[in-house]
C-alpha cells in the first residue's frame, strides 16, 4: 500500500505558511527515524487558503479544498491515502469539506482521508469571533491591509446556525457511519491545550485568559465528544380551559438525548493556542527534544485499526483525568519583584441553547434561567458557576453558556505545593434545572412560563466536563381565539379593531 501523504491546514486570518512553524520538518524527521510511520516524507503539503476576505464563506473554502486535493491526488496517485493535520479553524473546515463532498453525497468510500488530527480546533466556535467582527477589529484589519473575514467569522461565532448544523450531524448521524470500522477507516483526533500564554494575554479582553481554554478556543469547544438534548413543552388542546392548560404546560419533558461517537481527545499540558513560546503548533522545534504536541501526534499516526483507536481514546481519557486532578490544577505565574500570581484551571463545559416553537420558528423573546435546588430557584446556584454567556448576533434564540463544571459538581480544596489551601472546597447545589420566562408579549400570541423541574431531572447529567451540549427547547406558541373569527353580521359597519382574545385555539 502506498505511503500516506501529509496535508497541513491552517486557521482563520493566516496570511503565511510560517504559521506552521517547524512542525512539518519535525514530523518529516520523525518519520525518517521511525519505521512505524508510513508517511511519505517527500510529499508534505502546506495548505494556503484565503479566510480574510469578507465574501469568502466556509463552504467556498471547502469547495476550493476539494479542488486542490484532487490536483494533488491526480499527481501522486488516486489510491493514496493522506493524513491531515489542522490548526484552529482548519479543523471545522476539513470537517465541513468531509461532510459536503463525501458524507452527505454518500461517497465516503471514495474519501482518501485516513487520519484527521486537529490541533486546538474551533469545532463549536470561539468566543473571540464576536470580537473579531467588531468595528475595532475592522479598523485593525484595514491597517493590516486585509479584511476581517466576516464570512468565516460568522461560522465561528458561538452558536452559529452553520456550526450547529455540522455538529448536530456529527452527533446524531455520524455514529451510524462507523468511521473507524470501514474498509477504509477514518480516525479523528482532537488535541488541545488549556494553558494561557501570559505574555500574549490581552488585559482588555478577558476571553484571552478564560479558564479551561488555550486563550482562543475552549476545550469544550474543541472536543467532539458532544451531546444533543431535546426538551419539549406540551402542546395546547383546542378549547382547553386556560387554568388547565397553564398547569399542564408548565413542565418541560426530555424528548431525547443523543451522544456523539467516541473521539480521541487529548489535553496537551502547557500548550496555548498560538505563539512561538508555548503555542500548540508554533512552539514545536525540529530539535529532537521531547515535545508534548509531537508525542501526541505520533501516537495518533500509529493508529491503524478500531482496536487501537479505542485503546487510545481510553488512554487519552485517563491522562486527561490525571491532568485535571485537583492537585494539578494550580497554575503559578512567576512575576519579578511582585508576588507570584496563582490561577486555578477548572474543568468547564459549554451549553448551547436553541429556542424554537412547535412550528420550528426561533423564539428570541424569552429569558432563559438556570436554577438549583428542589425549589427551582436561580438564586441557589453556587457562586462562580457562570463564566460567560453570549447570544449569537445572527440567530436570535441561540445562546451559549460557558459553565464552571467544577463549581457545579463540587471540588475538594486546591492546595499549594507546601500543603496550604489556595482555594477552599467548592460546595455544589444540585439538582440543576432550567426555567424559561417569556418577556413582553402581545394579547393574541404568547409563550408561557415553563421549567425543567429539578425534582424530575438534573441537567448536570448532560453537562460533562470539557464537552459541549446542544440543548434544543421546543416551546408551544399560544394562539388565542380572536385571531380569526366568522360572523353572521352582514353590515359593512361591523368593526373588529377592538376584538378581544378568547380561549386557546
């Protein structure tokens, strides 16, 4: 069988292949040293794609990627398989390409991709994307001689419709494809760091120092081990009395819970998103010295069957748990003259809520509250549970909540090396629920208050550390009698401007 080619695909706003640093050369050297790597060291391709023009969208880049790949394969042999190593936006880009050209057309057997190794991929977007679309960023881009790349940033904004569509297909449909069991298997890997390069930290922008992230992408947004939860409010019955209907509709029920296929996910100790000092890709040196990123990539490249892939998934999970143990979560920044700064890196999770009515229309004018305790009280939530909340600018009713999972679940004290306590134990307050409070509404069409009763469910079961859950909530749109009526009054003077709503239709 011919050796595999190696393709590199960079992230958003990159304008030079210098972004790959010494990683391609290091992998070429590793392949020459190891007989266990079937890489074609003469054929390492560095991708160049345009993301900084506003008119270019993710689908346009996928189309161009397919054309460029076909040119390579026609020159090197159409039966060659290739490994793709991506950084940041390159991860969801290659997934979009795979979905558009091979999964949806049911042509997966023709796909030559064998290993997709994603470094710090923004699979569920990045909180920074919304800032990248701001006026300040547009001014900066103008001075740099490029555009912000609005089309790609729209995809990358948290809870974007495009990202949700791709990720829901990954969660709901991809498990049936059995990617790792096919005659030509495809092995996906996610490698991401949770360290902040303090020299690159922007004190004006707190997103660059978020716990559980690499300064740009959250671990939960990189990880493809995700879930899809559907909550349903009962529908109204025609002619039902209002007190009875309100009582029946006040409780949400769980319609379905789906988990994605297991994906090998590894937290790279000490790695940040970018930068030559500790960036997950740019800091790699071709010096033969041990490197956490290179070591993880080599472990991925040696996988050739489902048994090996399953074993690596389990090994990565065990290593992640060790890395995020309470004794390992204290990050100390050495500061000259001043006292050292201490940071606790907690496991976090992300919940993307999408609000619809029973017809599928978005429901933007509803307040979504998380609750705690048997009384479903938002005021009982533990202090510090919410790190960030962001609404999607193009999709009203799409909300992302970034939550401190250690706070919600509870955590023992965090100790210094001398045994003293730097943070006391975190006391959880489960069970956790969801409450929806409609805002100002009209007299003829409205939504009613409803909640996921904590006496029946606990959302913590869906909110896993380092993962994202897409939670779809389908509300009943209440339409009252009076919106449409018949009359037997034939007089043209009859007016219905002041008609009053009646019962539920």
